[in-house]
């Protein structure tokens, strides 16, 4: 049987400020990385057979 999922802890003070700064300014991604992600997506799409 699976363990219950715990609640996500709340961040306060400097931890909250650092987290907000990190998510508001993501690191830029190179064109090579974007292309690699596109290729991986296409591979996964080609082998999946989900029926909605």
C-alpha cells in the first residue's frame, strides 16, 4: 500500500525570497537543448498509443 503524500511545507523569510527569485528568472536554454527536447518529445509521441 502506498504511503500518504505529506503536505508541502511553506517557505518563509529568505528561503521564500530565494525561491521566488529562482522561479521568476529561469536560466536561458540553448537552441541545442531545445532541439534535443523536441526530438525526445517526438520519439515519445511516436511510441505512445494513448486513446482518449
